[in-house]
C-alpha cells in the first residue's frame, strides 16, 4: 500500500494510526486465539460488562456486530455481539464474555483457538 506524504500528514494530523488489515479481517472473518473475561467495568461501547451476556471484544468491528465464533478444538459455535475493544495480547482476535466462553467449552482452559465470521 502506498500513501502520498500529504495523505500521511492528514492521517497523523488527526491522531489516527495506520494498521495493516488483511482481506479476511476486512470481510469480517478470521482465526486466532481467544480468551475470556468477566469484569464488571464499563465496556468501550459504554455499557456495563455483564459476564452472563453473549458478548465479545474485537479490535475494530463495529459495536453491535453479531459474530459466530467456533472453537477449533471441539467445533462448538456461539453467536456474540461486539460491545468492547480488545484483545490487546498478540495472537488473540477476540475476548469473550464468560457465558460465551462457556458455550464453546473454553472456560476451564481460559484460551482457545477459534475462527469467527460476521453474521449480522
């Protein structure tokens, strides 16, 4: 990807950052690591985190996006709603609520290899 110096100046002038996005991420799908969390603080979307809701954090999908998440080890799938930002650990693509992690059988292990795709 090539950017002119004027385009780069415009991006940095507003405080944005450039990141590389793979075609699959742009299409709303991908694979990688997932973890779960059960905090009670506010999410990046402004709502209170509730570990019993089927929600997840993703770095850049729009809040409210529905995503089907499949545990690669056991084939179990759950549909979650994106309501937070993260994860912030290399190699991870999603942070799931405890309820979502329970649905796909990853609460005990804490992490899992998953694939996800946008469904709505």
